[in-house]
């Protein structure tokens, strides 16, 4: 019986839970069934949500692949033997190093994912006591995080038995998923005007931190009478020829042409042909032009995918939140936020985040760090772009430039220090995204030096966070999810 249940779970986890497109489609289908919609509407919702998420993944994958010549070129052309900060490189590093370092297998990672996911749902189900509202549904991210978390606990407790490792880290990871995605509920509702979802990705503490710092910056500027400085990107009308930058697609194309152009010129035509990124006889000028403009193409595709599935998810999740998980919202891929706020914030965040990352990489080389980082595209783009989106929404243009830059520096510096300490850097990769360069090193220090007491401290510390959030705004805390229009109206009255 046990083997049969395990087989069912493995099938579900492999084909639905860890495949975000089908998981989102399944959630939409379930939600519409609970709302007692006609079957043809349920089927249409499932298809629209699933296809929409596939469109989003095409855009995301295109952005990553488009950046590959630069990522590979910087590593090969300058003979840098370095660790790549990228969730997939990080997952592969854990897979390669687990048996060699700890004598464990990657198979336990899926069981860890199950324990953490069940705990996340349970904590949200009892939100009356836990004050938690978000269910983490981004399956590919869950695998990456479960793998790295598994390594971290084995690093802290190398002699711990299999069951104990899975239970301890299942509790911590489940609390992290529930608490960190819950942190983004309020700020995402305000960004999206009540779209009804939260962020479930790799930089949730970072999003919340920089959103709050942006808000503080804006208030500080107003006190000093600097109202022009806190304007949002979408409010800025550029004069003369600069007005072409008011159009998102044009601005993205020109800025990426400048960014990609410089790096590809440094790499050189000969290297690109030798590495088979270009073919013999191809125009170098038009290769640079095509590579740069494809960034705008894939970004547009990604935003289309967001618009396609978010509306279906928002409507259907009411069925789940009204019956199974009252007051809950789905935590979904960070890319879903790119369809809201200023479209130019995505490009600005990427560029300033890249500046911060490249500066810190230069410092690591100058300081002769034992681990040199190659910036992977996923942390470079998705972390810093979303930080800019939220920063711009709450603090304006200045915040959208400063905070992605700081994030870029922190991602590289924190990842280099932490991955070296826990021994993952020698396997060539680390997850590298904001929370895993800040919050998780802090969690690891507590567990490493406080032992089993540290596990309890981390779990309790995480669960205190939503209690503090609730105490700050008891009246609006659940209303922002249940009735966003009423929440806005009440805020206006209070102001």
C-alpha cells in the first residue's frame, strides 16, 4: 500500500506539482469546479491558464537563452574558473555533490518538497491562528529550493538520520514558503490593484525589504519637499528625441542594444563563430542587432503570458478560497508582476542590477576571493527587475534605480561567501538569488551554531513574522485579500 501511494505521489509531483503550467491549470480547473461553473467553462479556464503559463515560459526561456552567449563567453573568453549563480546550476551542483559529500541521494529532495508543501497548505488552512495567506505554487522553484535546503541542513547536521533531515528541513522550508510569500501579499495587491495573487519565487524577503525602503525613501523626500524626485517611471515624459524612451519596446530595444553590443564587441566575432553562436559569413552587426532586439521580443511574449493566465487564476481561486482555503491567495512566478506597473521598470531593474553585479564581481577578482562568480541571467534579470517594479510603484524612479543596484551587489557578494562556506561553490553552481544570498545564510548560521535549538529558533522566528504583520494592521490584513475595493476605500478614509 505504501509503495502504491508513493507511486501516485511521484506521478503527481513529476507531472503536475513540479510543472507550474499544469499546476496553475489544475488550480484553475479545481477553482471553477468549486464555483460550480459549467464544465465547458472549467475546461476553457484550464486551457487558457495552462497555455498562458506556457507562453510565459517561452518568454522566460527566450530571455535566458538569449543571454547565453554572454554568460558562456565571459567565462570562456577570459578563462574564469568560476561558480555560476543560477538556480539550475545550483540544483545541478547539489545533485552532483550530494553523494560525494554526504553519501545521500537526490531522490529525498522530492519527499522533502512534499513535506514542506503539505505544511504550507496546513499553515494557510489555520490562518486564523497563523495569519498566513499564501500557498506556494511555483513547482520548478520548489525543486531548486528543496535541493539547496537539503544540502544546507546536511551541512549543519551531517550525521543526522534520513527521517530527521526530511522532517527538520520540511518544517523550515514549509515555514519559509508560507511566510515569505505571505510577505508579498499586501504589496502585490497594491501593485496589481487587487489581482489576487502573491509572489512565490526566490527573492520574497528582498521584494518586501526594498518595497518598504522605497516607501520610506518617498516619505523622506516629501518631508524635504523633493516631490519631483519621487515620480514614477510611467509619469516621466522625456523631452525632444528622448521621448522615444517613453515607449517601452523602443526603450528596451535601445538599452539592450547598448548593453549587449558592448559585451559582444568585447567577446569578438571570432570567438562567437568558434563557439558556434554565430555561423561563418554571418554579419556581426546584424547578429548584435538581432540578439539585442530579441530581448524586447521575449519580454513582450512573457507579458502576454502573464495577461493570459492571471485573470483566469484570480477568478477561479475564489472557489478554493471560499471552500478549501478561506482567505488564501496563490503564490505564483515572479514574472507575473511584470504585467503591472511601469513596463520600463523591468528594463531599468535589469540594467542597474547588472551594474551592481558586475561591480561586485570586479571587487571579488581584485580581492582575490577564493570563489569568483559568473552572473547567471535568472538572478540578474528576475530578482532585480521585480525589485525595480515594486520599488518604482512605492518609491518612484530613484528607488527603481538604487535598490536593484544594491541587490545586484548583495546577490554576488553574499552568494560567493555563503557557497564557499557550505562547500557548494566547488561543484560549479549556487542558486544565487536574493533570499539565498541573505536570509538563508542567516538561517544557516543559526542552525550551524545553535544546533537543534537553532532549528526551533528559525521555525518560531519565521512564524512570528506574520503575527507582527497582522498586529500592524488588524483591520486591513485579511480585507486586502477578501475585498480589495473596500480595503482601498477604508485607507482613503483613514488618510
